[in-house]
């Protein structure tokens, strides 16, 4: 059964992410049923000497609620949490993702913010399979501190999101945890299959390959150029023969 998700825009986050792309994402794990907007947030009560807006979990829990026709509400904001982490569960069916500083990290490797949010949504859904109350402290049983490219990487160093946003995986130990929790094997395979779809556009993947293997790219380009020249010459010769026979 799909998780019904409501996306909530907190503040003016539209310049950082296109939520329509996420709404149109095809998945057997979740579907985005609604997109809500809360433009005007209260002034932050945190006084740490900085002028930017930042919020506590308690403050946000007073603003956000999950609609009755949804299973999970995922709010997305451009502001930071006071601990500077990028995602917090604020109730048993509400999660807030902070994009503060995230696009700048993703730009290092040309990864889209939309892919980052999709990866987080899959993590949220996976947690919901494991523990029904996503705000439960039991969640920390599944998060690991080392970075494996897994959706359950803690990412204590924020830049580690580069390693599990593009083609994220479920690592072997996390798959074992799913099995111990008696999660249907079909669900695990569906999660793995859909996580593979979170990748860059083809042109960016080709560009990355060229940067990684420049010498091979030069050889391949040369062979393609020679092949095209030979094909063009062959076509021209055939055309001349046909014109002579007319």
C-alpha cells in the first residue's frame, strides 16, 4: 500500500526546489497527493547572535500538522534548525527537511535538490515500514554513523549527502534489519529498484564519465569521428554510382 504524502512549503522555498517534479514522481512506495503552503512563519525566538531565521522542533510542531487524508506530511523550508541538521521528525507523521546550505553542497557534483528530497522521502517511508511512529527514538537503531551510500547514513558531516543522494542504496546490514522486522521481501526489492532511478540526467552522467576517463573519451571520440567519415564517404560513393546508372 502506497504512503500518501502531503508536501508543505514553509516560507519562500520555491526558488530552491521544484516540488511539481516530486509530485509527478512515479512510485509504488508513495504518492504525493497534495502540496500545501505556509508562507508566513513566525519570527524565530532563537537569539544566537546571527540574523538568519532558524527554528526548533517545538516551534515547528505548532505550525505543521498532517492532513487527515495523508499518511505523512513532509515540510520543506529554506531555514535552518538550531542544530544545523537537515531533517527532523517533529511528530508521529510529520517531518521537516531544511534546505539551508544543501543546494550549495549538491552543486559540487551537479546533483539536483529534487533528487535529495526524493531520497529523504524514501528514507521516511522506509522508517515508517520499520516503526509506525516515525518520531520514535527507535529510529536511531537503524541509522549508522559510517557513510555507505545507504539511505540510513547519518551524514553527520553534511557533505556526505553527496555519497547517498545519487543512486542511494539500502546496505546489506539494513536489509538484514528489514528482514528481522519481517518486512515483505517484495517491499525491499521495490525500494531498491526505485532508489536506482534517483540519478542525474543522461547528459550529466556522460559528462561525469568524460571527466573521470578523459583519455578513453578522446579515443572513443576519435573512433566515432573516423567511423562517421567512413560512413559519409561510403554514402557519397554509393550516391555517385546511382547517379551514373540513371
